[in-house]
C-alpha cells in the first residue's frame, strides 16, 4: 500500500459516516437508559393551611388544649334570713334566739369591705372541659334590731334591744367537669357535674339590753359560728355567637343539693371577643341557698346583681 492509497482510504465517505454515527449512538444509548429508570416519586401534597375563616367555636374545638382565666367583679345585692342565739340571755319561752331578714346592696357593704377576690378558669380539650369558680369576701358590719321574748311565767313580753358588730368571712368555690352535647360554628351546649362549697365564718360581738327604761339589764358577749355547706351540682352552660363572631351571649344554669340545703345558680349576659382572642363580659348573676345547717347564723341566702369580667388565654 502506497501512502497515497492510505490517505485516500482515510478520507473516504464511509469512514466519515462511521465517525459521525459514534456520538449519535452514545446519545441514543443514554436516552434508552434514562427511559428504563423508574419515574421519580411525586411529592406528597402539603397540608392545607388553617383557614382564616375559622370561628372562635372552631378554634375552641380544634382538639388542642385551651386554658382561660377570667378575673371578674360581681357586686350583688344580698338578702339573708339570719338567726342569732345568745347563750347568756334567759332562755324561757325561747328567749335568746333572734331572727331577722336583712337585705343590703353594694352601696351598703362596699365601705365595710376588708378584702375580696373573684376568679374563674376553664380548661378545654375537644369535647371535654374542666372549670372552676372562686369568690372570697371579708367584711365588717354593725347592725341593731329589737325583739322580745316571753318571761318565765309565759305571759309577760320582755323587750330586747340587740346591737351587733360582726365580721364575716365567706368563700364560695366550685369545681366542675363536663362534655359537649352539641357545638357548631357559632355556639355550643355543655352538660356538667360539679361540687360547690360555702364555708361561712361569723364572729359576732353583741350587746343586749333586756327590759324597758325603768328596769333594764345589759349583757354582752361574743359568738363564733363556722357552718359548712357542701352541694353536688349539675347543669348546662355555653356560648352563642352572633354573625360577626365578636359579640356573644354566655349562659349558665345549675342546681345543687346537699345534706341540709338546696341551691341554684344562673347567669346570662353579653360579651365581646377581640381579634386577639381575649374577651369582656357583662352579665347578671344570681346565687341562691334555700337552707343551711340548723346552727348556721344564715338560714337563707339570695345574691343577685351585675357582673363584669375579662378573660384571657394562657
């Protein structure tokens, strides 16, 4: 083979065609290999974001823990049927026991109020809730009234003038647990059962004048009585929101019974929930005890009046 022949062979058309097909072959091989690989997994769709249109009720029943504190101010009118037993007075014909009905309003006792505290809380998770309420009042007062008792012969009425200086420490607390009977976007209804206790401590300093102006005997002493009223309560509570989900109406009603007394409580009113989740409530509340233990200085008790509260979440 001559050099000329070799050069002609290298530059022949077939040789150029072979060299041009090499890159094409590699490209086709790579495409075939890629076609045989399994397709990449499709990423799972992300969870839908929380809707901005969720109502306060939707958020309350979202399954998370919700803890709310609510300090409040309740200024009730108090009506009581009180009974004082003065051991040092003559006991003939039932003497020494004096009963009277007393009704006082906020203007009467605010000046005598030594200390007070009122607080409620609520814990909710889903359909279950746990709540509590506490009222404490410590006040001093002076009262006087006239009565009489029958003398030893059973015929003569002997007048008695009684002046008392009393210090009353009362705390009413309640604990309850319940579950939702029904709830929707704008309201709910919860059935609950609980326990309410009313320990009442009275320190009474008295001065009694027995007889009229011509013949009078003055005696003095102190009495301390601490009765305790315990009741099992059950009832219904909840909220109903208006269309804008800011204004709402809270409601509460219960009935309780114990060994010697029956009691019931209820309130209703209007509230406003702010965008940050805190709320303000104006309501009317009543608490009633129809009986107390026989040795209690308070035989019946009714409390009713306006309530102003503010709640916030923890």
